[in-house]
């Protein structure tokens, strides 16, 4: 009986000519399997990081939209700057070179010197109600495009009371639309925030 059992086990554990059990794995198969697992892991990590960067870009665009609406609401609500309601309302100053934007008060009345311009020393004081927002690391203001073609280094979006009327000013003239393109530098993902003369602010892509 014992002899038959041993004979059966020997038949079941048949050894191949290469010296391994047929039901096992060769070293090559193990290396290939581990390589595939590592490749899948790396691809997952890269995709995860890219998704995080895309999320950061989306949040930055939405924050810019919210701050443009804040400037509108400050004008509508007659919010004071240094204890005085700004003569020409509130606005957002955008600058590619500084890679930042500022909520500011336009203190100069219509038709006077400095109207629709941004004066950092007078109109951008944090303690009086202004606020500067710097973009997160890796995200930049890639383009400021007015009326679909004109590129600018800086643009002011001012909401003039009481409507508020929307003025898009590039330092020389006003425009009907402004496209603010934000770009994530590593992945090159982009998001565009559009403002028009009616005061509509939205993320377009």
C-alpha cells in the first residue's frame, strides 16, 4: 500500500528536464512579472500626480473667478477702502511678469488722471482692503488676451458703480473681452477664464 502511494506521488511531482517542477515559475517568468507590476505602479503614480496638478489648476481658475466676483460685489455693496468708497469701484489687476493678481480699489473718478489704472502704492494697500494673490508653484498666467487677439503683459478689470459697468483696460484702451489663460508648467494643462463687458465671468475650458 505504501509503495503504491509513493509511486502515485512520484508521478504527480514530475520533474522537467530543466530541473524544476512543471507547476512552478522560471526566473525569467518572475522577472517579467515583477517588471510588469513595477511598470503598472509607475504609470499609476504618474497618472495620480498629473491628476493632482490638473486639480490644482482647476482650483486656481475657480479662485480667480471667485475673486473677480468679489470685486463686483465690493462695487455693488459700496465696500470702503481706507474708510472711503472708491470713486470708480473695485477691480482686479493681472500681471504676467509678477504671476499674480490683485484686488484693488480704483480711487480716481471718471475722466481724471489714473482712472482705470492701477497704482500699487495708493490702491493696493493690504491694510485698507486690497489683496494680492500669488499663483501656486508650477502654475502661471500664460496669456492675457483682449478681444480675441491682442496679447498684454497686464490688464485691469474694473467694475464701475452703480451697475456695475465692466471695464477691461490694458493701459491704452478698453476691450469687450478678456481671456486669462492659466497654465500648469510641468504637464502644460491650461484653463481659460473669460470676462466680458457685461460682467460675465466663467471658465471656458
